[in-house]
C-alpha cells in the first residue's frame, strides 16, 4: 500500500444513487464495464470528499489513480479500480479521456474551487457528470452528436444533487456549488445556508438555480431522439424523469429544514414512464416555469 495512502471507506453504493447505475435495461455484456467505471468514479469521489486527507494528499491519491489508469504505475489495493477500468476500456475500445476528465473535477473538489458564475459551474459539471454520460454513450457506440444533450441532462442531474446537498456540503466540506454571483445579487452570502430554514433571499437564489436546471432539462430532452441503443435510451429516460421529480421537490420544499429525497413512488413513476418514453423514442416533455406562466396567461 502506498505511503501516502489511508484506507477510505466507500460512502455509498450504486443502489444509493439518485439514478440507476448499470440497470437491467443495459445490455448484460456491458453492465460489468459500467460498474468498473462507476467504482473508479466512486473511489475518486470518496477521496475528494474525505476529511481524513489533506488537500495535497487527496491530489496525490488522485494522481496515483491516473498513473495506474495510464499504465504508468502498478496497482495496489487502493488503485485496483483504476487497473480494472484500464482493462475494461481496452476490452471495449473506449477512450480513457472521460475518466481523465472526471479526475479533473475531483481535483477541483479537493482544493475547494469557488464557482463565481453559472458558466463556471457548468464547466465543472462537464468534467464530472458530463464525463460519465459521455462514457456511457461511447461504451454503447453512440454518435458523438449525442454529447451535447447528454451534457445538459447530466449537468441538470448533478446540480439537482448539489442543491439537494447544499447545506451538508457547506457544513461538512466547506464547499458551495451555487454561483457566488447569485448570492451577491440578492445581498447575502454562503452563511445563509447554515440556518435552520430558508430566508426569502436564499429562496430566490435557489429558485434561480432551479430555473437553470429546468433550462438544462429542456436542452437534454431531445437526447432520446438521437440515440440508437434502446436499452441505454430507456435508462436515460428513467434518469430524466427522476431529475424532473427531484427538481419539482426542490421547488416545493424548504431545502434547509429537511433533506429533500426522491420517494419510492417517484422511482416507480419515473421507471414506468421513462421506459415507455424510451420504447416509443419520443422527445421527453419538459415544461419550464416560464412556459407554464405563458400558458396560464393565454388561458
């Protein structure tokens, strides 16, 4: 085991995510490869999130993962996930660029990057969630034209999670994944999220984030139309429905009072309707707040 290494416990399993990971909708011969990528991502994420390592130690650990992934270092107990992913990528003919991009995002997490603007946050999401989406598309031999709507959907999903966990991220990791400029716009700072319930101005910031998520969901709604893989298309449609459900819950609940989670009913509804969307291969309907207001005024 490396001298700089400390055993980091896995924070969650694939079954505890806000989205399905390598579900039975995915072709059986590809599921193991999905899990290799997931285990690599989960290991890197846990390194970036742990309080057992300093920022430099985290960066060193992530560099070790990269070295093994590139074949420049022999694996050990901590980095075996990178070795397994390397073998998987070679077997499937999939680029390692998505895993390398993912490590860029976790390095940013490790040093505590501040996101001043929405575009700063979107750039981060491109390397983190976007890399996972692009890997899945490449694994299924999809056309690169699917990248753009996939990036939008993945960013929506991740920013949903950031908003869902915003209080915990600040309290436990001193991280904020909401544009700093938006806090300034409404005359507040990050400390507002340490309170027991939302203030009026903080809700305005949250609403602005949710409007951004809705816009990303609109941009990603065409993804089923340009995909060839039926199984992956159905899984993505399920994920899309889950993202919609979580966004709606975040709109209606005080995020600081209680952790906002998806319910079993949300999962059931999203699975049924998502599979149907994928089978029919239709554009997923996504109605934004502005569209609702426009329709209401017309009536």
